């Protein structure tokens, strides 16, 4: 499994954009980059995934570097409900989700 | 659509006792997962079922943990006997197929186990 590096924590203000970085320099060419988040006292939930090109959905955008060694999850307007631990997970040929410690996002009102 | 259901939500037991957790996945999902999440860490996969067969149980402590998925629907995870270090949240997840890199896993709310 590819190793990932994420900041332990980040802070944002409500209604401001948030950029959550992830380094995955050992990712293989066929690994998809998945992002999940875990709200307090809940199980993880899927946010977004991508392979090479940038991706958008109703929750977030995913920007993937051209060399695929890093990616950034973008929340366009953070709300208090976005406060969570965000996990960046390269998903390889074994299809497993291998969770690291993720980034704890705090959103200030 | 109904999500992944788990029960109980909380359990407190003494060490050396046994405990069982139950999971009902999303209807139609072939793959079911059990994860263990220790405080401050990300979830760790314990076992993966495809229908009622085990795909991966490499990280399941088989001397004390067991799991089954009879009839390929709901599942039970058991710990016998429990140790202090088993205190954690036990998460169940399901996915439609499990065999593709884009398959989404849907998680239940988890069972918080405290072993005293």
C-alpha cells in the first residue's frame, strides 16, 4: 500500500475555502485516490475519489498533481458540519481501504 | 435507502468476558467489512466477507476474535475472551461488490467497546 502524509490538524473559518493536502509519493499508476471523512462519533463516510484528472462532486473537489504524488481535497465553503477527520487513501490492486491517522479539521464559527 | 445498522452502540464488559456485535449491511451489498478503530487512530480492517465467504482475515486475532456471515447478509463479530487492549470502536461497512478500486464503502455508526 502507498504511504500517505497528511497534516495532523488544520483550522478554518466558516464559509471560507479549505484545502486539505495529502502526499502519496509511492502511489502506483493504477491506484485511485480516495478521500473519506469521519464526523465525531460516526463511522467514516465517502467524500470523493479520482485517478488522474481533477474531480468535483456536491461535497468537494479533488485536485490531483500531474505526477500524482500529491492531491488536495477542497471544500469550497466550510461549514460547522464539515468538522471531521479527513482521510486520504490511495487504493491499490488489493482494493483495501487502509486508513492512516488523517487530518483533524476544525471549523471556527 | 437504509444505511448499515449495528448493535449494540455501546458495550462495557470485564476482561476475560465474551462479547458479540451484530451488523446488517445495506441491502444488495455483497461485501461486508469489520474494522477496529482504537482511539486516535484510523480504522483497521479485521475481516472482509464476499457474500458468505471470507476474502481477507489476515489482521483478525484468530485466537480470540471470530466472525461469521451466515446466508451472506448480516454478520456477527465475537471476542472471547476480551482483553483490555480490545477497547475500541468496532465498525461495520458494506459495499456493492468490493472487487474494484472505485467501490464505495458505507459505514455503520460503530459499537464502542470498553473492557475494564
